[in-house]
């Protein structure tokens, strides 16, 4: 059985280290020369809430050969059409691409490789690539989990195989409601990654700041309203029904949601948004695949999304160099509150 992690950056390096530590052969694939060289010479060093160094098999994309049974896809969605098309001929007859990306990427991937070769997985933890060959796990070890699901045509054996691979790191939950799990993760990313990027801070900087919390709960409500209009049934997140916890229709429940945010995000407060990491490194971020998805579905379903629209606008200005990464950017939402 052959497997690869394509786009082994911050998250993929962590997953690859755990898989390799468990004795599971896996290729960590990345275009970053310094990162691959460091992985080859020193192994994958995972620090933060854990501390381990593991020898890994790191390669460049052009060094991939033969057929793969499982390819974990962890690149940015910006390049999905090109990347997935190039990976299609590398899949074995029963091979699957398992996307661990943000947003709702499965339909577009299935259009390229087929539903019977497409699975999805929601990552319930965070990490930051702190140096070549080194990733910082920013979630508490007791709060790590994967929530995976499948497209039509995927067999039980394929599900069992992927689950077994992911379980080398942490608990894995098989979701019958994959789209619901995706919407739940989208809600979290749109709120904390989106606003974290707006203010240039961590998830905890959003949940623990009074002004940011006011915007955050409104962002969450928009996501829930849009998801419901799109006929999505939000899946529980680590056993919690986030729609019941954070949805509101009046000021009292809204105040309770604001109070609850820092408690709910305590174990993940140290996560640095991947979009913020991209902007700090001068790279384009995937705002259109996160908050932009909420805006897109809002227009499609006739649900206003002023907070998410503003997040997209602000992040794109930051990306263009028209705005600095500053906590004061939260006041750009004052007219919407």
C-alpha cells in the first residue's frame, strides 16, 4: 500500500511525522526546497504542544512515480485544478484522493477524478510551519481529531484504509453527513481564520477580545443562516452542537454567545490562521475558498452576508498591501454592528 501527503506544509508535516512514527510508510511531498532538504537531513521536528522528531521520506512533486492508493491533499485550493489533474494518473485502480483542505472542495475534485476516487476530511486542529522541517502544533493534544466522509462510489474498504492511516495520529470520526461537517468547519474557519487574518492575530485574539467577539458571533450567525438556506445540517464539532451554542435571535442569546467564545476556543486559542501565515510570507491566501464560499452561497440562497463580505474585502486589501495587519482593523466593522 502506497500513500503520500501532497502539500506537506504545516499540517501535512505533523500528520506525516505521526504516520512515520507509527511505522506507516508515507511520502511527504512539497515544492519548498529548504523544507524538503531539512526534512531529509534532520527529520520532521514537531514542537509546540508536543515535542518529537521523526525521520521521514520527503520528496519533490517531480519525484513521485508509480501508483498511489491514498493521496492526502493538503495544498491550497487556489491550485486544485492543476494539482488534482496532475495527480489523477497516479491513482491506483482503487486509489483515492482525500482532501483535507478548507471550504467545500470535494465536488470540484470529484469532477476531475470521479466520485469513486474522492474522500473528504475535516481537520480539527491547527499547526504553523515555524521553520524548514519544523512545524508547531498549536492545539492541545487531547483535542485533536479528524472527521472524514466519502463521495458516492467509495467502498467500505477504502474508508477503513484511510481511517486506519489517520488514526496513527488521533481519533477519527466517520461522518455520514460530510457536507454538514464541512459547513461546521467552514463556520469556524470563516470566523476565526477570517477575523484572525483581519486583525493579524491568533484564534485566541479573536475569541478573547471584546470588540472582535462582537463581530465573530455575527459572522457565525451569517454562516449558520446561509448553511441552513443551502439545506446543510451542521455536524457536531467534537461532540458539541455549535448551532445551538452560538445561534441567536435576540440580544440576550447573542451576549451569551459572546461570553461562550473564549471558553469554547480555549484549547485552540494558539492557532495562527493559515491565511495569515500566507500573507506574512507574501503569498496569496485562500479567502475566496473560506469566507468567499459563505458569500457565494449567501447570494445563491438570497441570504445577506455583510460581515463575511467585509472580511473578504479587508483581507484582499491586506493582501494587496493597502492595509496593514492590525488589531485596529476590527473597527472597520463598526458600521455593521
